C-alpha cells in the first residue's frame, strides 16, 4: 500500500526535483502540495508548485499557505534560486488553478479526516505552515505519522549564517514548535545534503533523457550549481530537498543518530541554529533522527531511475 504524504514546500529548484521524485514513485501517494513563503515569496512558491505538478503530468492539488514567518520578516533566497525561484529554463505558466482554501486549513482538515498515523508530512522549506497548524489545532499533532524534513546542520554549520541553515533560520519559532511537538522527526541537515553533490555526468544524463522533465532538471541544476560551486569550491551542488523523498523510498541510503535537537530562537549570533546533541552530552531526551551520511551513488541511481519515468 502506498504511503500518504503531504509535501510542504517553497520551490526552489531542489524542491522541484524532490516533488518530481515523489510524483514519479508509486510507493508514495502525494495528497497535496502546500506552499509556504521561503526561497521566494508565496505568490511565486505557489505558482512554482503548480508549474512543477504540470511538468510531471499529474494533477496534484496545490494550496497556498503562510506568506510570512510567525514573528519575523520574511528572508528569501533569490541570490541562489533566481528571481522566480525556478530560474534556469523558461516554463509555461500553469493552467491548474490553486485549490480553494488556506494550506493550514487543508492540513488540519486532512489530518482530522484520515486515520491517525497514516499521513507523513514532508516539509522542504520553512516550517511556518506546519507550526501554524499545530498551534491552531493541537489535536492533529498525535495524528501525524512522521515528519521528514530538510533543515539544519551540525558539523557543517549553516549556509545563511555561520550557525544556521536557511529553512530553520527563516522561521526559527516555527521550527521550535515542530521540534518540540513530540511527532517522530527525521531530519536531513546540511551534513547529509552536502554529501549529495551533483556531478557533470549525472546532469548530462538528465539532459540525455530527452524529456521535458530531464531538460528541466538539468537546466535547474546548471543554474543553482553556479552558486554552490563558487561558494564551496565543490565540483557539484547539493540536492538538499530530494533527500527527504529518497529517505521515504530507500531509508537504507541514509545513516544517522536518534538525538536531541533544540532550536535557537534568542541569540543574535546563532539564531536558527539546530543545536544537535550528536555526542549525547546534554542528557536531554532524543526527539529526532538526525542524519549524517548518505550513499551518494545510490541516491543518484534512485533519482535517475525515477525521474526517467516522467
């Protein structure tokens, strides 16, 4: 039986690859995409989500959610993803309309309508939508099977400040709510995603698929690679968000530890830091499976095989 998931997302080229991977995989039933402001403002993330769904050939519903963090001004990342969030290849405007209603209401209603423990949440951006739903309807919290998210860092530090990764930094208060919720958490931090680097042969292999999806993935990767290769001096760019979906499909690709992770919400220097007790020195109760390693070859084999189906 397929696993029911809701992808909460702020596309973003790597979000797009994650969404396509999920839609290409029959093991997963993608109930909906819920868009949140993050990489670019909400008007663009909800549009991009619909564009990606249409590129895949599916008709998955897309709901627009929160347009700003819980307590802070929105920080965006056009310097990475371009003005649209999906720069790299021109794609037609989507014809699929937004689904009616707010993403937070959709999350609440859907978790209440399904049996407890049957829906997994997959946040690929700031955690504003999820945290808002948990605040508004605490009864849904024990109904969530699991949250598998991309965010944070431990030994890798941050990518938007020395201490903080972008998704957590944009809305640290939301992350704090989610990490303290008691829902089983699996975290894909920079420690993993920075080991899942693209390669030139893989990108060209995507292009050689000769499909609209292959062309788009190759062009998106070409676009955001330029930022990461300049920043880190690496040969490729990390595909952050597809790690979330890959874990659902092949968890054995990843290794990590069940540890305590707290979110810094007060410090000017380390705001948004995921304080990950990797060495278990605090005595605090573990609340997250925090990943540290990935089988890179297996990860890209999975991506190639699944994206080739679309």
